[in-house]
C-alpha cells in the first residue's frame, strides 16, 4: 500500500531519527531541517512510483545529506545542481546506513534532538514550540493555532529560540550514563508540559492534537529507553488521562467531573495501553512521580463505576507522592481521597494549614466548600464556594461551583 | 486447513496515523472480515511493542522489557489468554516454560480482539 496517507505517515514517523542524524552530520539545526525538507519532497515524488523504501529513515537521511551537500557545493562554486540520477543508486548505501542506525547512534541522535529543544535558557512555552516544529514537524501555522497566537508571533518565537540554541553549546559526543539519564528526565518534563497544554484546553480542536503529539513523543522516548520505569509511567499517565477526553465535557462544553463521567465513552485502546505500561513499570519496584500519578489514574480506569473506586489505594498513592514531592497541591489532591476514606473532617484538618499558600487557588476553596458542605457547615461552605467562583479561571469552573451552591440551597 | 496470517508493518508509521486514517483502514478491514465471515477465525490487533514484555526461557527464565528482538529464532506459535494483568500473564508464560523450555515468549497486550466469526 503506497497511498499518500501511508507515505505521510512514514515520513512523519521517520522524522525524529532523520533530523537527529542530519543534525549530527551538519551540526546546524537549520541545515538539518532544510536537508530533511528536501528529502521529504523527493520522497513524495519518488515513493508513489517506486514504492516506499525498506527503511524510510535511512532513505531520508541519505537523500537529505546528499541534497544538502549539493546545496553547499553549489553555493561554494556556483556550479549547476547535479542531476537526480546521481542520487538514484540508493540501495547499497541504504543497507549500511540502516545497520548503523540500529544501534546506540540512532538513540542518541533522537535524544539529542529532543534535548536541545529543552535548553534551560528557553522558557517552557518556547521549548514546547520548538519540539513541535523540529521533532514533530508541525507547521508554524499549526503551532500558532495551538498556542492561540498569530502566525508571525509564533514564527518569531521559534526563530528566537533557534538562534539561542545556535549560540549555545550543543553536545555532540555520545553522553555518559548519568548525563543520558538527566537528558531523559528533562525531555520527559517537556513532553508532559506539552501534554498539559493540550489537556487543559480540553475539547478545543486546535489544541487537542498536542496530547496526541505528546503521547507519540513519549512512545518514541520509551522505545529508545525500554527499561525506564518512569518513562513507562509518563506514557501510561498521558494515555490514561487522554482516554477520558470524550467524557470530560458535556454537550454544552462544560467540564464533567471524573465521578460523573460516562465511562463507556473512555477510549478502550488508550486505556489498555496505559494499564499495560503501568503493569510493566510497577514490576521494577522503582517508584517515581510519573508512575505514582499513572497508578492513581489506573485505579480510576479500572473502576467500572465511580462508586467502585479504590479510594484507600488512591489515598496511599497520594501519600507516597506527597513524601516524594512535598507541595500544598499534593496534599490538596490527597485530601480528596482522604475525605472518601476517612471522612470530610479528616480532609478538612489536612488542608486547613494550606490556606495561606493556596489563597489564590480555585481548587482549594472548591474542595474546602465541598468538605464543609458534607459536614453540614453550610454557611462556611457558602463562603468557600463564593471565593472559589471569584478565583475560577473558566466559566465551566464557575458553573461547576454554582451547581454546588444550588445543592446547598436545596438542602438548606 | 487452518492458517494464521501474521501482520507486519512500520510501527512508527502506523501509530502516526490520525484517528480518521486509522478509522478508515479499520473500516475497510471490517468490510473484508464481514465478507469472509464463513472462514474468518479470531483476529487481534496488538498494542505497540513499547507495551511488550519478553520472558527469555533459557538458560534461566528472565523477564526483559520490550519486544523479542533477536533474529536467530523464528516465530513458531502463539496463545491468546485472558488474565487480570501482566503478572498473571507472566505466570502463564512460566507454566508454559516449565513444559517447554528454550526460546522466548513475547507477552504483548491485545488492543482489539475480534472473536471467531465462523458459525459453529
């Protein structure tokens, strides 16, 4: 099957390895990208007629490298471009290149490409935009739409990020074990940030693909580092959360709470993959924050009905997360589970000391109001809900609290 | 005669399909399966190799993350089992190993299982 859908898929799939290898060869991001662009154009011409090559990445690297070298020669000598026939005998070269790609080279090429997008001098939004442009190959227009900014502004943002990287020292030697682990951690954070950009936008069709792209990058990272339980955890976490997309918003576009969601709308294939990965990760007995969050999501996923949820298990996992990464937000999340297991009084005691640090936080007052309401302290609950509404970021959040308030009115 | 048809493709490319592209392919395949219902046994779509775990059977059984990557052995058969989780699946694989040591079992979760369409 050599229809255009397959060819586009093959080019997109091969892109990280191909651009990564071209970057190692030319040591310049723009040259590597242009070389890949040229190779992709030639692939669109050649593959429908000749059939796709055995190893699309190797083909794209070889053709891209030759094309860029020709370009450099032309610029140097002002001679005419060599005809395409010069490039026609690809088969032999392809095999040796493919052999080399199978090893650690390929892995470090892709990791390097992801890693340079995460340069510490770049703000998080620029890291994500750069990764989408360079690694995923989204167009500037697509990225601009996803970030809700104009195309010119996004073009400028990406250009600025690139020039900052060009000035920085990009490490081209193969990294040592410790350095490699650090790079993997930095790249994992960037991928999760990218996912959250899409996730927080909910059903917005322009931003939704960010979640798919983050999952694709995570699968890529996991394939390079098959035995890293935290990468399994990260991938599982995103799959399990993304699986709920169709159930997270009602027909009016309002957010639906986890416990109110129609679980038959959850995507079974994403859930199966996420659960399989968390099972794999747990066997390593090396818990980390992504694994614990994924394990929490997995408990929700395994509950056929909301009332079947193993809240004691979730409470224990949040306690572990709190020990690993202490923060008021971790405690707040845990309190929701604690309320289910030990009652609202225990949960209220747990979150009351956080009030000062979370005084600008919608979720804090929403949770506080809910606990107070369960305890029958309705006047205090109303005060908390009023503050939550004032702090709501979206109309859906405010509407959600208003429904709580309506509930209070009815029970009062 | 029963035949197994094993499906191979570029995983990166297939998992890069958009939902629309994926649905289109699955829709076309569903039509073929329907047409061939009298001869169509069970079929399965596997999750990506990143979800796989391998039990290398000899010299000592050892669990490895990822798919079976060696090329010196050949695919000789497969089982479909229905268990709660990976540990239970590995337990089944160990029981099979006890009866037949040597080689490896790749344990790959199934994304989509289509039962036997033949009328029994």
